[in-house]
C-alpha cells in the first residue's frame, strides 16, 4: 500500500529533475572509431581518425620492454606491462564521454595484448586528453617482438544540442 503512494509522490519530482538537467530533452549521439595503425619501433604513431567532433590524434605505447629485457628473458617466462595510450581531441562544443579499448596485434592481426577502459572518461569541449588503457594487464616479454600493430577502438557519446532557430524567409524582424 505504501509503495504505490511513494511512487505516485516521487514520480513527478523525478521527471521534473530529469527535465531540469536535460536528461529527458537532450538526446546523445554515439560516435565510433575502430582503426588499426602500424606501430613504429619507438612506439609513437601520430594519426588523424575523426568522426563527428571526436578525433584520435596519437596512439603510443609506454613502458615497452627493451631489447635487454627481451634478451634476459631466457626462460621465456617474464612478463611486461606495456601501457597503450590513446590521445583524443574534442572539436565540439559539448562534453564527450569516451570509452576506449586497445589491442596490440602481430602482423596478421592476431591479438597479443588487449585492455580497455571500462569507466567512461570525460573529454571536455575544445580539449585534448590522453589515457592509459591498461593498468594491471601484462604480456609475456618474449611475445613483444611480434607486436606490429595498434588497434584502437573509441566510442564517444556526445549530447546533441538543438539547432538555433532560423527566422522564416521574407519576414521582417
């Protein structure tokens, strides 16, 4: 008996609050970038993949195992913790919420290492930001020489803004 009364009393308040912050009136648009880049030996690849207001401007790998690390891994049991990093820019006027995934692949597209940012990251209008996509993930150091490509997947949700009203033609203002 109490539940229907609470629902009836709270529903108008919740709907009003949602409308006030734009939840009900501001739809979002989703943009997806899914690209593969040949990874240079230095681990840094400037790119320009743009969809809507979002552009991936660089992919890189931090904390790569060195030739010495690979040579000292004689039993092929050591693990490395490379950090794939994606740098993106928001050319739009609205906040973008970005989800990222990075896969390090061999020359045939076989995944050797992958990770993703589960929690959406904020990308403010007119700003660039970069994110490590991995934290605790590791890969066998012996597999590192096979890494040739960086596969980036970015999904951004951007709130759509209503277009400005255009006066009707021929009307004097």
